[in-house]
C-alpha cells in the first residue's frame, strides 16, 4: 500500500483538470478493502483530492481490483506490470482505454520508462496516447481517510484508481 506518484497516464475524463503533481495513497481497511486518496494540482494551482475504495476481485493474483470513487459507479483496475522490488507499477483496464504508470518516487529513469512503454505496447495499449505527468517537489503526503468503524468505509467518497504493494 502506501504512497505512489503518477509518472504517466492516458487522458481520461476523471483527470482532465489535473495538470501536475498527481499522487495516490492506499491503505488496507480492516474489512480487506482498500482506502484510496488521490490528489493532483489543477491549472489554477489548487490541490484537488478524491477519496474512494477498492476491493480485490482476483484473490489468487491480487492484481485485479474493482475501484469506486462514487457509488454506484466503479471500474476495473488491473495491475498489468509490476517491478520485482515494487518501485513502479502499471495499472490498466480490460478494454485497454485507460492506463497509469505509477512509481514510489516522483520520477523514473528514462530507460525504465521506455522499457515499461515497450511492455505495455506488447499488451495492446496505444502508447502514443500515454502522456507524462509533471511532478514538482510540492506533493502532499497526507494519509488515506480514516475508516468510519460504524460504516466500515472511508468517511468521504469521490473518483479514480488503485494500486497494490502489500497485495503481493
């Protein structure tokens, strides 16, 4: 779980307002679901935050997740590439429309990034759509929302995606 920085993504309607400093924090909830806190910087310099939750759909691989940022809508988020040391992960969808390259650090070296692009292209993703995300040194690292024990879910809700570290 923990903190991840967005290195690149395919354009999507959920993040059309995000121009930089996109990151996510994931925390395992007592019921086995995942609390998600995404944030990004808008063109007006403001930080936008979205809270959601996810569930592991494939109990064997733990790489196929269902994520919701506002009920009743949810989406499939599959971990399609993962560094053996969990330095980076790539999240995609079965229809190969949306994709996120995530890293434990705000940047990846060009060689690693190029190798990721080559692998995702081999999986049928259109790499010409992938856009790098600008990261500055001003990225918040606030924790995911504290679950409300009475409801068994995060205290707030909103939009976007998920990734795994302790789901190994």
